[in-house]
C-alpha cells in the first residue's frame, strides 16, 4: 500500500486487510475471543512480551504491518501532534455543515467523539447523493472507531478520528499506533485489573496463531481447548519465521534501547531483542537488562507532552537490526532458553515449569522440517526454471535462424 497526501478511505483499506487476512475462513472470527482470552494470561508486563515455558514471542511493527498490508519502512508513523483534528478539517472531509457537526459531537465520561449512529445515517445520505469518495472517508472513520481503535460501544472517539485523518491527509502510518494500543491495553489489564481489551483483537489473534505450527492448533476451538493448547506450548511447536515476514526489522529508535510507540492513549515500548528468533536470528545467551528498559505511560490530553516529543524525535533516528552492533548478550554461558526458564520461575503463569529441554533439539524438530520443505519447493521451482530457460533458449535459436534466413532472402532480392 502506498501512502499519499490524498489517501481515500484509509480506514476501509486497513479494515479490509484485517478481515481479508484474518478471516479468509469466516468461522475464524468466532475463535478470536477465547483464543485471545487464553493468550493474555501469558503476557509478561515487565518484559512486555508473551512468555511461555521455554520461549517468548513479541508483537512487532513489522509483523503487524505485514498483517495489515501497511509496511512501515519508508513511511511516516503516526506522530500525535497533541492537537485534535479541527471541526473545519472534519467538515471539509465529511461534507457536513460545521454547526450540525458541532451539535453531534458529544462527551461520554471524559471521551469526546461522534455517535456511530449519526455517521451511519450520514453514510446513507451519501449513497443517495452518489458521493463515493466522501462515503469512503465516513466509512473509514466508523471502522477506525469501532474496530481498529474501539473505545466506547457505538461511539467513534476523537483519538481514533485523529489517527484516521492523519493517515488521510499526511499519510501517517497507523500501524505503530495499533500496536501501541495492544500493548497499552495489556498493561492496563495488569496494572489496573481492567477486564476489557479495547484494541484491535483480530490482528493480535492473527499474529499469534501465525506462529503456532498447524499440527498443534486445537481442532475444537473453544475456551478450554485454547487454554490447554497454550499451556502445552513449547519451543518446538513454534514457527519462527512466518511466510509473510521479512528479516530486516527495527532494533531501536534514537535514545531508546528499544522501540517506543505512541498510541491513542498510551506511550509504551517493546523489546526487539526478544524477537530476534522471530526474524531468523539466534539469541546466544542471557540478555543485557539495559536492552529491556520499559516505557509505559497512560496519558491524557495536555499531559506527558515531553515524553511524546521525545518519542517523536526518536523516530527520526531509526536503527535496523543489521546495522546495530551493540552487545546485547551478557552471559553467553547461560543459554537464552535457560534464561527464559529462570524468568518463568518468578512469573505467575498458568502452567507448571517443565524440566530443561535442550534448545537445539526443539528448534530442529520444527525448523529443520520446515527448512527441508522449503528446500524441496525451491528444487521444484529450480527444475521448472531450468526447463523454461531451455525452452526459451531453443526458441531464441529458432528465431535467430529464421531471422538469418530472412536476411539472406532480402540480400538476394536486393541484388536482383
């Protein structure tokens, strides 16, 4: 997807990617709630990742960008300017009179926004008027408010509107904000015992299930089956590099040793060093605590301005993994797997710690099998390419001979 200054229906495109990739089989939508409910039991707030018996998984901007078809590389992330979208800007995009729009903007609790019903009614009017581009823009706002950045039922809050309009006008990629809200909601659940996750659950579901080897996904997909599935997971059951993933990824931004994010209500970060194996790189020992420093702040309008400025500034200096040479491992004699298992002992997770299993054996069982399958596919492709090349070569020789014959005939005719 190419961002532009006049992106039409950005929210509709993002939503289409969610349902297109997450719900190719319509029945998958029904599995999200029990699967995600089971998954969040394994969230590790201090490290801001998911910790299992002998491995960890980290949602990253690259993975979310691939799922949503919103790659971040070469694009501008959402910056959150600390100013809400003006009424005049909204009225120009939505084609609603300023007085009418101001009358419909209300506050629920501390959240300001527009009722979903009003926007849906405006959609129906746009259909009658055959205003296709404006229809897509209004649909985008609704999708941002109820699916991508859900907050209050049947209500599109101003923070979701800000992200949507920033994508349309300035081509600011929302994937960092979507990921930030996932992390922010997970942290809120643990810090404030918040029961409801108000974030884009379909992407979180798609991200995690993409990492489970197909043979280990539960046949019946109820709450109990997913809980048992997660409790049994170990390193050998995990797909590290999924089919849509690239190896190049962001390792840190500016002054931060990791990746800071700005969400609709949260400043948070994640630790790419924990995600190295997801991108095909080894982790050769216990990790340096300096690489795992947490950023976590739930901000309100007019607060945390300094932190927001620092994070925006950090994104001006993005460093990718292949260009980062800092030593993140501090104890090579202690394997990463053992380091994880030591961490598990201090975290209350819904399983009993298991005896140490040699990491290499687990990795080989799944990864070598996958590698062999990929090699076999490459061999088949190579045979086809060789055949195509030989065919093309023969056709070239035939054409060359035909051309030489025509030249000789022309020469004869000219001489006559």
